[in-house]
C-alpha cells in the first residue's frame, strides 16, 4: 500500500516537471513595474516631476522570464549629478543597460518612453524666527518674563525662482 503512494507521488512530481519544462519553453510576455531611484548632488533640485516607476513589457521564453522576475535588483537608478541641466533620457536604452537583460529577452513596450529631467541649483538662506503671538489673558493672570523661541532661526533650502 505504501509502495503505491510512493509511485503515485513520484509520478505526480515527474508529470509536473515535464509539464513545466514543456510550458516554460514557450514564449510569453510579462509586464514589469520597475521603480526609479534618483541620485543627485546636494546642490541640485528637480524642477519637474519624474515618474516613480517605469512600466516595461518583456517577451521571451518562460525560463528566462522566471529568472528576470526572481532577480532582486530590478530598479532603474538614475544619477542626475552627471547630467546637463535639461536632459531627455530614452528609457529603452537605459532599461537594456541597467537591467542586464539576457539576449533572448526583448523589450516590447516601455512607458514612459522618454524621461525629461530638469533641475536647478539649490540655494539656502537662514531666517530668524519672530514671535508674532498675541496672548489675551483672563483677569488675574499675567506673563512672567519674555517668551523664549527655540530655535531662534530656521534654514530654508530650495530652488531660486525669479519673480
């Protein structure tokens, strides 16, 4: 009786392996959402919104697509510190380079197909904090001493936009 169960389990495992081998040799398409990571120097600030992710449709054999989906480093890192002020990046070129796609995988569709990068220099300024509070006390109450402001100043950084 136990021998029958062992043969049944082994037959099932062999059938499953054979089915996977046959099906994963076929060609499929998958949609991937690849996060975009931006690195910049401290003196740069983006003046336009950059997409948080890139939608990519990849076509290839099942085995290759499984290895692509399992890989942990599916991200689109973009270092803007080395780019000119107003730059357009063609996503397909960078997706092929950054994802290290196997030669038998092909990119069918990328959204967005280009990324526009516009940034400005960051400037900073320290502004003192002023007390603009008016306190109305009820009868019989009084303020003892001057209010103390902490912090006494605030640093503000951002891009300079002329008016």
